[in-house]
């Protein structure tokens, strides 16, 4: 990490501020794994930087909250996906977000017809959330991950892309995040 950037922790995640001499007026921000990257002009004062970091964190949170769907919408989405890819044969009784799944993206209890999705999926692209839903819906029809199960998933056209995305998220989480210091 260069002397023109630094990291710090906020209440929810790490924030890395990157200063750029090429950036003259614009400020932007994006998520990278569990970190937020804020790009600012090099000439910006520390007070302006703090203000802009707060503004950009608020903007990102607002954007992400619009993308997060509630449990009711989640069951409707699952029913739509079941109709589209499984002729409506996968009929979940409940579909909900959970915060206690940190090593898997989703789980299914076929006997109860319940599907649980990890909260870590919230804010990910829709095709990724849809893939995990389709995966769990398939478990309502076929237990395990045998050939019959994977044949069912072939109906979802973005299976490989979504799996690649999730593998990338897991790989990024495993990368070391060394703390850096900022030199004035």
C-alpha cells in the first residue's frame, strides 16, 4: 500500500482511503470484500476527507439497502424461480435470511420445506442470489449433490458464473489484509 493511502476500521468494516494526484475533484467509493475503498483527490484536507468518507459510506449503505430484499419478497422470488426452472415442483414453505451461516451460502431442510440464505449474500448481484436460491430449491427435489442434482441446476443459465463469483468472494476473504499507515 502506498503512502498516499491508509486504512482504518469503522463500526462495521475496514475503510481504506486512497489519495490520487490525478483525481482533481471527484470522490468515489466501492466495496471490496469486507472493506470499503474511498478514492479522493490528494490535495484534500483531513477534515474534508473525514466528511467525504462519512458521505460515501452513507451513500453506499443507502444503495445496498435498496438492493436487499426482505423475507416476504424472498419467498416470492423463490416461487418465481421454481416456476421458471423447475415447473413449480420445488415448493418452499419458508425462505429467509439468517445471520448464523458464515461458512455456507444457503441451506435447506427438505422435510420442513425451509430454505435459509446467509446474510452475506445481501448486496451481491441478483444472479448470484438467484443461483443460491435455485441451488437450495433443487435440494427440495433432490437431496445431496449427485449427478441428478447437478442436472437440475443446468437449467439455470448463470450457474457457472455465480459459482465463480462466490469462489472469488471466498478467495478474497482468505487474502491477508495487512494494516497500513498513512504518511502526511
